[in-house]
């Protein structure tokens, strides 16, 4: 679980967060979940269902979980709710587990 408040750097329309910023924060949430699980993995597929506008300056609660694993594929799901508990977005994703060396390839 995490909380996030989008600010004026994330505006897509007046008072509303750009969908790409929402997707980025959800992808980061999944990354932190995988750190907690202890499984290095990379995003293969990310889907976001925008159910209501995500407003600038409003704190949102974000939750993510692993729903299944098939070999190297990890299936994840997330939700984004406002302070009243109203669901404003959901997401599903597929991540592929990788070795730690995957993350050092670009530094050589």
C-alpha cells in the first residue's frame, strides 16, 4: 500500500492528472512490490483502466498484489482509490523475472 498525490507537474487537462503520469506511478508501485517480494522483474505488459478523473492535489491510496505466477511470468493487479474509498483506477500487469545482471547491462 502507498499513498500518492499528483501535482502541477502531472497536469494532462486543467485540474486532472495526465494518464501517462498515473501509469508511471502504478508501474513504480509494481516495482516496489517486487522489491518487497524479493523478485527482480521487468514490465512486459501494463494495462490501466481509468474509471474516474485522477485529480491534481488529491491524495490517492494505491494497493498492488501478485495474483499469479506461471514460470517467469508474474501477474500483478493494482487499485487506486480516493479518500472516500471510491475506485478511480485499476491496473493489471505481467512482469518477467530476470537475473540481477539484467539491470547492469546498460552501465558497461
